[in-house]
C-alpha cells in the first residue's frame, strides 16, 4: 500500500502544475450547465408536461453524476496509455520496487482525489442554485466519487489492453456519450423503449444518477440506495480485478 | 555553395505562389486520414444520439415550443448552425 502511495504521489505532483485550469472548468462547468439546462430549458419543461419536480432539481444531480463519469473515464484513458506507451512513466516506475498493482492503485487513488475535489465544488454550486433539498445531499459527495471509480476502474483495464489510441474514439463515441445522454441524466429512463431501458438500468451511471437524485431531493430510502452502492462497488471491484490483470500482462510479462 | 546558401536559393525558387508544395502536405494528411476515417464517419452518430436524447427523450417532457415539437425545434437549430 505504501508503494501505491508513491505512485499516487507522482500523479499528484504533476497535477500540482496544472491544477488551476481544471479548477476553473469545474466551477464554470456546472454554472453553465445549470443555467442553460436547469434554468433556461427548465422553464420550458416546467411549463410543459414536466418531470414531476422542478427540472433544475431533477437535472442537477444528473449533471453531477455525469461529470464524475466523464472526468473519471478521461483520467483513466489517455493518461494510462501515455504512461504505458508515450511517456513510458509506468515502465520507469517498474524499474523501482513498485509493482504493476501499485501503479494501478496509485493512479486510481489519484482519480478518486480528483473526483472528490471536483464534486465538492459541484455540490457547492448546486447548493447555490438551490438544488439541494435535504441534508442527506452531503452523501452525494462520496457517491460521486464512487460513480467515478465505477467507470475509471474498468476503463483503465481497457486502456492498458488497447494497442492503438484510435480505440478511445470508439469508447467515447459509442459508450461514454450514449451513457451520458440516455442514463436518466436529462430525462427519466422510463421514457426509453423496452430493451434500451433495461440497458440503461444496467449502466453504472444510471445507478449513480438514481442514487444521487434521491439523496439531493430528499426522497432516498435505505435499501434501494444500498443496492445502488453495492452495484457500483461491484463495478469498482470487477474493474480493478480486470485492470490488475491487463496491467500485469501489458507491463510485466 | 554552402548549405545555407543552397537553402536560401531553394527557398527563393519555391516561395512563389505557383511553385507551392501544398500538395505534399495534402498527401500527408490524406495518408493520416486513411487511418482515421472511421472516427470522422462515425461522427454521423453524434447528432443522432443528441436528437434522440434531447429531442425525443426530453422533448416529451417539454411539449411544444413556438408551435412545433421540441425535437423539430432543436433539429432546426442544429441544421441552421451547421450551415
């Protein structure tokens, strides 16, 4: 574990040089989204058939979960391939007492830290917009980190397995974007036709969105929430197991 | 002739508009494109996904905007922006 912290230190150290830009985007991002969708489009939705609650309150946790998903997916895609193929940072680390598992855990810890900072900022902005309706909303913070890790762990396995960077286009275009658009982030999945709806229920993003939406609206109940958490943990564990294997195969053998 | 002079002479001869070597760069870009065309062609799906998600999915909860369905409203906006 201490070796994994050394690997974490590398990522944190290089992030110290670029943190300003990412802090600005993580403040401006939610403000723009909530103004355009929550306030602007929300006016039309609330005037029309509507989604049952004010649209701003509906879409705010969806945007938080989707942002956690996108940030985590990105951080485990190109940076992992770069550390394997371009800067070869992982190979440099393996020339020290660190082992491939330490590289994986250290990097995922770094992704978790990024998620914690970004989602904390998001939650403050959400509170400013008046989109949080329960003290339980504070639990949306660790939930956002969990949602992120449920994506970054399997994606890091994919990135370590991938031979050419063109594969990321397929990942972002045919997995990440459809998930972003159809996992209950902008409208309830009950609107989807059968077949598509079942796929949406199986995505970790929908489970995260539903968990966080009930937390911020103050309608969360214990067992469904625990089921979502357990399902997301399953994705983290499965992703890490797979990633440990692909890292070892790609870097060691 | 020194290397620098040769370089200058070549550049002087090829700096005119007609003697441009843009076709070499074009050829290079074409070769890169042979590997990435799938990425560009698959971009076709992106507006479709958006239209389905926001237009049809969310549109149901919006109802009509300026007398047309929300899907037609944003489809119109997208195509106008493209032009």
